[in-house]
C-alpha cells in the first residue's frame, strides 16, 4: 500500500503521482515544456475518490482498475515518483507513459 504517494490532478487532462505537489509540478513542467502559468489547475485526489476513479487500458475496455489499485501496483513495482499517472482520452497503462484513460464510472 502506498503510504506517502498521492495522486494530483494538474489540469483537466493530466493526473500525476508523487509525494508532494511541488515535486510533481516541477517534473510535469520539465516533461511537458509548458509555461508554469498555463500548466496548472491542480487538486489532490481525495482518498474516497481513489476507490471510485478507474483506469481503463483503452476506451473500449470492460476491465479496469481503481486509482488506488493502480497506485499500489506502481509502488510495489518500484516506480519512481513523481511520474505520470493517468489522463483523459489517452491509451495505455499508468506505468507506461503516455498512459491511461481514466474515468469515474460509478
């Protein structure tokens, strides 16, 4: 179980995981090359949402995992943080950037 790793929504399309918002923001800016003022509309994902938000490997997938399950898997596999976690309208998995489709299908 990830103890200190959190998931942050940085803007309406991108979710990143890390220990704190400052390091996540910094890594995001380095990777995307965006200007600081156009990059962020951030919020930390609350714990209850970690169990309802889901990651789908592609837009047509019937199987999925919760954000909590995916974050636990990433920690157990030794993923280094901060890193990309999920995004809307992309394909793949959270550990293979550019990654996963995420949706709240509750």
